[in-house]
C-alpha cells in the first residue's frame, strides 16, 4: 500500500471556499462608576436630604420653641421636673393646658408596666380592667408613685394591655394613698 503525501499549502480547486465568521473583541464594561443617570439621581437625593435637614433645623430655631400643630403654648410652660422639695396637693406638672389632651383618668400611680408596655400604671377602683398603663417623656412619674393624681394624655393601642396612655399633664389630688381595689 502506498501512502500519499498531502500538501497543505496547495488549495484543492474542487473544495468550496468557506469564510470564517468574524469575531469581534468583547465589550469592556466598567462597573466602578454607576451610570451617569444614577449618579445624578444620587446627587439630587443628597442635596434634597441636606436641604430638608437644614430647613427643619432653621424653622425649629426660628419658632422659638413653640409647639407645632395648632397650639400656641410654648415649651416653657411645661414643668417636666418635679421640685426636690416635694410634691404638694394641687401641683400641676407637664402641660399648662388640660385642653391639649383629650383623654384623662384619676387614680393612684404605681411603678411597673405589663410585659414591656408602660413604665407605670394608674390603679383605679374596679379592678385590673380599669388600670391605665402609663408612659411619659414629659413628667417624671417615679416621683409621683403612691400619690392619687388626675392625668391627661393621649391613648395608644396597647398590644398586651387594654389602656395605654402617654401622659402629658398631671395634677396631684392626694398624697400617699393606698392602691384601690
């Protein structure tokens, strides 16, 4: 048997010419910088946030400490700190006006809330169902524990208690009272 040699440099006239497909180089996408439209959005957002912050701070300063929301009372009328000389019958702590708050109740303040709701409770006659659980950022309720008071505030929906109130005003009715049953 005889072996034929093939000349690779020579083109066979009977073989059709095939053109190889054109290969394009891959596109390089830079992911270091967000697209220009996203960059503009980010800049606009930051400018708006800073403008909102500074305009709010300016308005608060220029309002002179006045309460916002239709009330002309100033924050200077709130007596949040109870004097160290002690509490007296008839003393009023918190807001000067009882008309600001729509909810009120009278009872004896006791320490402790219920399962994280409230820091104190207002114990009233009629049993546990009449207890008002309290929280306040205006009045120091610790100094009023054991005193019979009338409170004004805003009721919130409790998760575990029937009545949860944020106290904004307290009037002392009697000192050192026993808890009602």
